[in-house]
DNA sequence: GCGACAG
DNA sequence: ATCTTGTCGC
C-alpha cells in the first residue's frame, strides 16, 4: 500500500475527525486551522498535479468523487481514480469539507501515482475561519494543496483586467466587490487569495492557499494548468470523470434493484 | 434579527 | 452541485 493510501486510511478511520454536528465541525475547523502552513511552491519543480472533484445526484442519494493526475510538463493524464457512496454530511456553506473530503480521500487512496501537489475545486484560506477544503485536505494529508473556486464565499476583491493572467488580491472581510483590493492589501489587510483571469474576457477563478504552498506559486501553477479554459485542466478532467461515474452508478442502481 | 452562503 | 435546448456571439 502506498504512503498516501496508508495516510488516507488512518485519517478516514479516525472518528474524531468526522463530527456529525455542524457545531462540532465548526469547532474542529477552528482547531485545525492552526496547523495550516504556508511554504514556497516552486511551480517549475512540480510534475504531477491531482485535480479533485465530486458529483452529486439531484436527490442527494449518491455521489462520486474523482482524482485525476496530470503531468504538468505534457498536460497528459497519467493516473485517475474514482469512488462512489452516499453523502454522509449535508451541504452547508463553510462546512463543505466535511461533505466532500471523505469520498475524495477514498479516491486518492486508490491512485498509483503520488501527486506532487493537489488542486481542489473550492477554497483554502479564503474562508470565514481560514479553513476551506483545500486547507482541510492539506492538513489531513500533510501534503501541498491549493484551491481554485468558481465563485466567492468570503473576502473582498476587485475585478482583474480582461487579459489572461491578470489578477487582484482577495483580502479578509465579508464577501464584497471593492474598487481597489490591492490598495487594501498594501495598507496591511490580510491577503487570503487571488482573483485570477485564466481566460481573456471570461469570469475569473478564485485561487487560495490550502497547505504547504504559497499564493504566488499556487496562482502561477493554476494559470499554467489553465492554458485554454477557465477551469484548470486537472479539475476539468476530475469533473468529467466523477460526473460520468455518478451517472453510471445511478443507471446501474435503477437497472438492477 | 437579516442577508449571504465554495460544491 | 443538479435539471436541460437552443442560442447569442466571436
């Protein structure tokens, strides 16, 4: 069994990490947030990136998670894994990780290639308690994780320029669009993420540090991973894979009750 | 108390 | 997230 698979098993089997009540989950986030570490990420040294995503049935009766590993140097898929089950935690904004992490970890435990860094479809530090799913997975695995979300949950930001690669900082505070978030950052506001235009003229993505990466390195890598579409390639692949898997599971279930 | 609210 | 066809625009 791989090192990651062992770590995954240990984490999933620890009942103390998976509270059933929102109140306890929030308390656990506050506790675990102190373990997040920001470290320099040399995007040039990264080779394998794992994109993570989860797909749900409309009635919430099933879910499928996928992890797809890409070689950044060729942008080719080198490994992938999926896992299906029933949701064990409701969707509550801010407690997203308690719903998505278990199936994602199960998928990660089934990979053969060990990723250098993981990319979540969601936030890391850009979270009310500075502990989004990217931080959560990072701390549980003690691995480099970054987050790339498609909409804002928390934080003030201004709109980046229309060109691909243009960006503005996200700073702590209630979700709000401001005239100049870079000025707020320069005045000392806590920078929690970056609004990044991965495709000219298209809505940007929101990048934040999960664990053991830095914002600069994460944003650099996310941009490289998005040469053509708004959403970074590893996440696009994972999105497609878990969606197909989830549909297949539902079809099989309704086909042979 | 009211509104917001990753996927 | 999911349910869904066509359609507006470069």
